[in-house]
């Protein structure tokens, strides 16, 4: 390595020598300072280039920088941190704060500077996070890259959309592939110049309209209707010809609009759809056969049923009567409903009427996802839905049209959404164990927050598998039978719960699947699940004829089971062998295999197989 800089500084920097004027010495020192600053900048750039982050591929660095640039503050943070008066007078490019850190990212080193100069970096912009003046500069650097643009009626600085931004978009319509409009007003320039002319965006693939505000005096003010400056519907309006993805929140286009005809993905949120219009919409999607993914969030069905207020009806009786009339209407018209053969995924996110479950018909090609706030949200309506999809075999041995459940994957993991963290339980159900996507998925929110506040969690661990059902419900929803689970051969368990569950709670899950022969668990669950297996074996010897056990890596970094846990695993394997039912296959992580190999009870075995002699067969470690 080179000599320290301090020695070089002592050689080059010194007090003014005799015979040298003050001006000459100042000029000399100024030159030295400039050279040292250049050297220091070069040294910093070389140092920053050693950061492991910079070894990532350019495409990944680009996405990280775009994400950091577009990371918007929440509404509460915006109100507390953004002072509108300051925004009018200060430079938007150099104002300090977390919102502007991305601007200095390109100054770190040459690698990041080159990434920041990429046209793709300037092709995704939003006036929710950037001021209009800066958006214009960013768009000009996008060259010919496809554009992903998000515009708001109340953008970053509260001044409205800049005319220069809209003019640039109009000149480059063919480059816009994704367009998001937030809170557009029918009189606003966003609606007049963009929504009214969507047919001119020939290459637009994704369109998102959030909370459209139409004219209140029109009959269709609850729908998105392109209008002119006089609030009159635009004649001969046509949708974008290349549109394949549509996301609508709060308001939708008229249900007979051609914009729905060629969609591959449709997301509806906080929208009410008339019952007959929904039937017609699915009929058209079935005839086009291009839709692949549906997401319904906070979507309600308008049945057009309204009972007159009467003293002879109390509120609960009136509600039950309305539900009965709705159910009868669905049953009378279900024959008109057709699922598109192209549909692959349908997600239903509560709060959404449980009547939608009746339209999610059993299918071998559609993956259904149900997301609710709690296991008892739909109560026995969800049970009826499960029983319809996975019924018990008929007594006469008649073959089912669809295979029964063969594998269940259950996990509890942390979830961060919209700045809020929580815990979610997910159950994935497979008719075929090796299928790439599950046939059905359930997601429930886990009530750890209530437990931390001194409340007892009203749900057991097994409730998060398929939901919690009430045996004492009214006649309409009373439980008749459970979904058929006796064909389940494979069960996978993972948990990132902030507090561990007991072995009794894991045993409740194991009892749901009497024909289990393959169990896959993460390392952090090994101790509790082993105790649960022993508990079930003692109480129900006919259960759990396990042949295969896979122990996978824990989500916790550097996790390793305790010695007592490894000892319990050995004892369990030995007991099974002594009883004549040795485990056929065991897969463990490489770290756990080393830990097991070092156990003193199996070191120096003559066979060289050590603890592997406890198995009927052994697979390679993973």
C-alpha cells in the first residue's frame, strides 16, 4: 500500500518560505487544494464502487433506484412534512429530506450515474412524488423508452398538472404503455384531454383510474363516462386498442362499454355492479375468451331488492328476508352464468358479499384466492363453498368430476401493506401435489395485536387453516358436512409468528388430515411439531402413517435447532424403527445434517451411515 497521506501533506503543504510573496503562496495552496479535492472525489468514488450493492446487475439497480425515487410518503406524512408555502419558493431539486434522497444517488459513483442516465430510469414518473417541473425534465431524458405515467388531480405540490407534462404526453402517445389517473374530475384537464382521448393511445396496455368524479346531474354520474367541456358524453368514444389490463376503483365504465372486451386482467375495487350487468359482463368475457385474471376488492352486488319499512319487520328479520330473496335470485339465474375458459386466477378480497362465492364454480383450470379479515368472516358460507369444491365421495363409489385435495401448504408470515405491518395466515390447497399453482388459496389476518393488548385470541391455530365455522347457525347455514380431507397426503407447515404456538395447537392441525404420509416443516417448528406428532400418535394410533419428513431452512437467519430438539428427533426415529415403521425418507438442511452427524451417539458407527441407519431410506441433504 502507498504511504499515508499525512506524510505527503507534510512534504507538499508548508508555511510560506522566505522570499515567496503572500499572493504567490496563496496561489500555490489554492492549486494544491483543487488537486486534493479531485483526488478525494476520485478516492470516494473508488470507495463507493466497492459497495456490494453495486455488484448487482444493472437491471436490478435500475429497479431499486426507481423504487427509491417513487417511494411516496403516506397522506399523514405528506400533511405533516410538506409545507405548501415553502414549495412555492424553494428549489424542488435540492430541497433536503427523505423524498429527495434519490436525486443524490447518481452522485455516489460512476456506476450509479450511468444507471441514472438510462432512458428507462426516466420512463416511470408520478406527480404524486415529483413536482411537474421535474417531471418535464425527467420525461425529456426518457428518449424512446416506453412510458409508465401516473397523474393526480391533486399532485405533489397542489398546483394541478403542468400543461407541459400533458403536452409531452400528447406528443408521445404511442410510447405510453401504462397510465394511472388518480382522482380525475370530469372538468379537469386530465379527464378532458386523457380519458376523452384514450382511443388515441394505440400502445396503452395498462389503465388505472382511481376515484373518478363525474357530473352529479347526469344519470350516469356513478360511472366513468368520457365527456366534453360541457359535460356531454363524447360521441363515438373508443377504448385503447391494445389495452389488456384495467384497474378501476370507486367508479367503473358503463358495463356495456367495449373497454372490457379484450382484457387479460381486470381489477375492480370499491365498486357496485348490478346483478344482471354482472351476468352479461361474464357472458361477454366468456365469448371473447381472453380474460385470465380477475380481482374483486370491496365489490358489491346490486340485486335491486329493497323492502319497504314495516313495523312487523325488525331489522334482523328484514335482513334475513333480503338475504333469502337474494339467494333465490342467484339460484334462479345461475344457469345463465358462464366462467370464461381462459380464466386462470380469480381473487376475492373481503369485505365483499358472500354471494360471490356461488359464482366461483369448481374448476380444474382456475386458481381461486379468498382474502378475509378473520376466519369467521363468512362463517358457514365459506364452509358450503369448500364442500362444493371438495365434496365427500358418494356412497355408491361414483367418481368425482374433479380430484380431491392431495396437498395442503399452511404458513403464517409477516405482512407489510400501506405502511402497516401485520401477520397473515395462508392456506394453499392442491388437487395435484406437484402443480405449479394452488387450486385454492385462503388468507386470514392473525389477531396477534389483540393478544398483545391483553385480549385472548378468539381463534385457534386450526381455525386459520380453512376458517372457523359455527355449528349453531340457523337452518339455512347449519353445517351438514365438512370438505373431504381424507385424501390429503402431503402437509407443509411454516410460521413466522411473533410468538410460538404450542404443540397442542399444531396437533389440532395434524388431526384434520388422517391419511397424511408426507410432512414438510421449517427448522424452527421442529421441536413443537415433533411433540405434536407424538401426541397424535398416542391419542389416535390410526392417524399419521408418516413415511416422508422434509425439514427445510428456517426463515430466521443462522437458525439451528437446539441439541435437545435434535435428540428428540433421534428418539422419534428410533421409536418408529423399533415399532416396525421406520421413516422411508428424510430430507434435512446441510447445516442440520452436520449437526446430526456430530452427535456423539452416532459418531464412529461401523457402517459409516450413523443416524441414517434409523431410516428405511435416505435422500440427499438440501
